[in-house]
C-alpha cells in the first residue's frame, strides 16, 4: 500500500477535471486527504465521488473562484475544519480566455488571466504559509506552470507570461521559505489532453507543432502528471525546492 502522503492534507485547485483531478486521485492513492476546488460544484461532486469510490473518504470539495480572495480564504478554512491543517497546496487552476496574437488581447481578458493564474495562486500561498508558520509545520507548494512559461508562447502570449511568472515566483519563494521547511516547486506540463488544451489538440496542425518536436511523439494524459505531483508533495522530495519539473514528453530539451 502506498502511504507516501499518509497523515497529510492537500488542497488541489482546479480539481474538478483534467490535470487537477488526476493529481487529486494520485494523492488519494498515496494515502493523503484532499480538498479539491473549482468554480462549479457539479464537476467537483462527480470527481470526489469517483475518487472516494476507490479511496473511501479521501476527498472533499468546495467551490472557489481563484479570482476571489474571500473564496480562497473560505477554502482554507474548509480544508482545516474538514481534515486538519493543510500542508500541501497544488496551485493548478488556470484560465486562458484568449487565443491569438499577443497584442490583440482585450484588457478584460488580460486582467482575468493574471487574476486567476497568478494573483489567486499567490493569495493561496500566502494563506497556506501563514497557517504553516503559525503552527511551525513543514509544507510543500506545487505551482502548475507550463512549457509555454519557459519560452515563447505563440497564440498564448499573456497566458505564457503568467506561467513564466509562476516559475519566477517558485524560485523566490523557495529561497524565502526554505528556513521554515516549506518547499516550493513547479510542474511544467507539455501538451496534455484536457478541456483547456482542446483548441490545440483538436486542430491537427497545431497539435503537430507539439508532437513533431516531442521525443515521445504524443500528447500526454492527465494521469501522467500524478506521479510528479506525489513526488513533489511527499517526503521523497524533501531536499528538492525551487525546481521546475517538466513533464512534457521531452519537448523542452530540443
Ligand atoms: N492541458 C495542457 O496541455 C496544459 C499544458 C500546460 C499547463 N497546463 C496547466 O495545467 C493546469 C490544469 O489545466 P487542465 O489542462 O487540467 O485544464 P482543465 O481540464 O480545463 O481544468 C481546469 C480546472 O480549473 C478550474 N478552473 C478554471 N477556471 C477557474 C477559476 N477561475 N477559478 C477556479 N477554478 C477554475 C476548472 O473547473 P471550473 O470550470 O469548475 O472552475 C477545472 O477544474 C493549468 O494550470 C494549466 O495552465 C495545462
């Protein structure tokens, strides 16, 4: 039996589907307790029931818009009241409302992208760290970035900026929080088959721009992110901080 996360409580934002749901399931399989969040209750309920059917009582859920600091605070209260102090945070929820040449983005789409992809995750980290420091408790933060945060992001420029900023935030916070035994790492997925990426995966030419330069030659599956997340959340990675783990089929080596 996998007990790498036994006794640990995690919050996974954007856990109702895709990569977040796969990470939540991976945490449950490793013996952890998980609160998943997203905006819509229906998807959360379905996902929690599916995981709990396999790993009883492992998952609870709460709606939380990552653009709303009050809802983020309520999410942390809920996790604490339900399972005890959360020590693992996966900042996974993100949005990409605009696909096109960078300068064509509207002010509203720009603001939303920064709010949900950066300001909300930053607020969540602040809440987690405050609680951990008060309790003198170690912790692990995992920021879900992207390969487009490591280079140019054609047609996804502003989204790419937020993902690049996540890598920067990960490094600085790792430096500042290491003394508190709070580790901060990032996972940078390649192209993964989810709703968010469907505009690319359903357009053969766009999809090929990824698969043609990917050593493993294919799009990834959400469950292929779970192992990396369990590793970074657990004590197996206790001497790893400030790193970005690329789970991208090798895309970024070329
Ligand atoms: N798929 C890829 O190819 C790929 C590649 C690189 C990086 N990533 C990153 O991986 C992470 C997960 O993406 P995914 O591909 O799994 O996407 P997805 O399947 O579309 O899932 C996105 C999740 O985020 C939630 N969400 C969206 N907007 C939200 C908001 N404003 N507040 C709170 N929750 C919100 C969604 O649920 P609700 O609709 O209920 O809110 C859903 O649970 C993201 O950080 C993304 O940038 C994905």
